[in-house]
């Protein structure tokens, strides 16, 4: 299948190339060399029918909302323009079955990608670029000779020392190609300081991206996208949609740097407010004797960081024989009072373990 070539400095744009069963067998051979223990079917050719409804996300709920939650577990903080949100819905409904199957057969690849990308200081979520670049197929070759799961060009392979001659193209190696892709992504982010621009530049090239920024007089992707090739705009939308499918929502790589700054500020503000409210909803009780903070934390199932924030120097004060005004969340105090005896016994056991000869000799 033919693919168009972008302007100077750009990477080629392309469409996925589907290969017959013979190529799928070659994929299995390559995977065996990489020590991936795989199921009976080749990647992307699984015949197991699953309930596609199990993979359907409530994207309508994820694509709306404001920056209000203090954690990224609620991904509605990552909002999108309405037209992009509409695309995400349609794209993921269309790809639901294929992507649903990919959750299973793609696990070894995603695990590998997570490790390599993270080790290179790149968000692991950028692994979804490989999904839209090649559908995780190592033998994909575009009309402009971009090769492998990350669709690397020959000049990129040469720059990073990959071999492309002698009967084996290292761009087809999942491990080696991901190392190169991670370095390329890191370079692009260091240049533009924005993960959404990085995703776009991976497709159109650093030169084309700089030109678009200059034309738009802005580094906001949503303002400069009109100066990018249509293929690049589609590439970015597919990346966002794929991220939403596999992650259940957006993330730091699906929004602009300015949006990310607003998200972080809102998260910090909400976290501070929650902490203030939590600290004001406490109860106190005087304690003395052999209590250990570790025993209280375990018995009450309270967060250790929160306990230490509420009770600084707890162990030190009690070890000095002083009385301490123990502060706990109101809902935890009745539990402490009920279980004081057991907590004290657990504290004594911990003290014995800490002072045992075996423990004392660990450092010798």
C-alpha cells in the first residue's frame, strides 16, 4: 500500500498494512527468538470470540468534566475539545473488538514497552503509538520503507546503530526498536516540552512541527494543528482514542503542556483542601507505655504517612516515658479504644523482634 511522504524534515505518513497468514508465522518465529512465550495464534489473528461489551467503555462520561479531582484515578480531569471527543467515541466503537483482543495477546509487548519507555524517562502510555503505527506487528513495512512495530525509517535506525542489512532488519526487533523509539520521543519532548506535540512530531517530523509553531505563533497543539498535514492530525486523534480505550480515559500525554499545568495546579489545590479537611476531622486520646506506631498503623489500617503527619515523634516520645496525645481520624479512634489491649500486645511483640539477637546481628 502506497503512503505519502511529508515535507522536508518530516516522517512519512501511512496506513496499516495487513499481512496474510504466512507473515503471521514469521511473526511467531521472531517472537520465539525474543523468548516471548506466546499462545497458539499469531499476533492480531486470535480467533477467540469474547464478549465485546466487556471491553466497551463509558466514553461519554470520561470525555466530560472539569479539573476537580486530586488524583489521576479519575481521568475525567483530562478533558478534550468536543470534536476530538466525538472522534474518540466513534473510533473506539469501531475498534472495540480488535483492541479488546489486543488486551490479551498484546500483554508481552506492552510489558516490554512499559519497561523500556520508563527506563528512558518516557511515559509508558506512549506505548500506544506502536498500536497505531503498526498494530504491534513487527514485520510491517510502509510504502516509504518505514519498518517494524514503531515504523522507524532507515536514517533513524542508522543514527541509533540498528542494523538494517545482512538479512536481518533490527527495526523488527521489539526490544531494539523500542529503545530507539524511546530515545526519539525523549528528544522530541526535550525540543517541544509538550507530550501532545511530541506525538504529532513523531509522525510529521521535527522540522514540520517547528514550521507549524512558527506559522501559528503558538505551541498549543489545538491552535497549531491546522498547519499540520491531515495525516498527522489523524495520527494524533488515533493516539488519543487508543489511549482512552486502553487506559479508560485520557492522561498527561493526551493534553497540552498548558492543560497539564492547570491539571497539576487543580490536583495540588484539591489535595491540600482534602488534607486540611481530614486533619480537622480528628480525635485525640492520651497514651503512654509501650505502644508502637507500626502496631497502631497495622491494627487500624491507617495510612502510615497520614499517621506520622498527625503524630510526629510518636515512638520517640513514648520511649522517653512520656505521655503522648494521640491524634487519629474520628472514625479510627473508636477502633483504637476497643483494641488498645491487642495493639499494646502487638507493640510488645514488635519490640521483642527488634531487640532480638538475630535482629541485632544483621548489621555485623
